[in-house]
């Protein structure tokens, strides 16, 4: 779905949704979680899902599971829930099968895109989508990794590779 189409659906979804919760996770939050040693991105995502679930207090949750081990993911998620009896349906690609999950995915994607636009406006540079599949993002990272450190996840493999390459001397440097 195009960004323009997602934007058009964003307000419509918010208007018809009984309730929703958007949880924004900063690069610093991700780095702190990954530096803790006992967390990974899936566990962090489960914790953030729990924040939304605990606030919204639903009887049933349908979620797009980021982990290949759905049972383990749901077990970890449940540990962070206030209501341990909430019914949880977790599947891969749930956004394709369940309209409500697809709608939540649109809200999340538009929110991410808007956060990226805020960063671009703040620094005055269009660095593309923020994904490593985007050449502008990759070039921006290579050029500005040390000028705008707060916008990058330090535990991001793409960032780590750039930092490592900048620290290594080339034969011509000697």
C-alpha cells in the first residue's frame, strides 16, 4: 500500500476504531533494551505490546507475531500483562488475515513515517525512508553517522558497520 493511501486511511481508521494505542519507541530505548543483555527486539516488542494491551484492557487480542516461536512469544507477552486471562491470537502475517490487525499496521506505519518526517524537518536533510533498502538512507548514514548520533540506533547492524568502517585505516592512510 502506498504512503498516500495509508495516510488517507489513517484518520478513517482512528475515527471508526473503538480505541487504539500507539507506542513510540526511540532509538535510545531500543539501544538500552538490547544493551541489557536479556532482551532482543522481539521481547522489546512484546513489552511494548503489553503497554498498549494493559492500557486498552481488551478481552481478546489479535496480533502479528514477530517471532518464529509464537508460543514462546505469547508466553513472554503474557508475563507483562495485568490481565493474565486475556485471549491472545498470535499469527505471522496476521495483518493479511485480520482486518483489525491490518488497520493497526497502517496506524503504526503512518506513525513511523511521520516520526521520520519530523527528524528530516529538524535536521533539514531528506535521507529517504530510514530503511537500509533505501540508497538515500544508506548514504546519509555513511555521511552523517557521527553528526546526528541521537537519531540512530547504535545497536543497529547498519550503524555498527559504518562505525567500524570509519575506524579502520586504509592502506593509503599510512
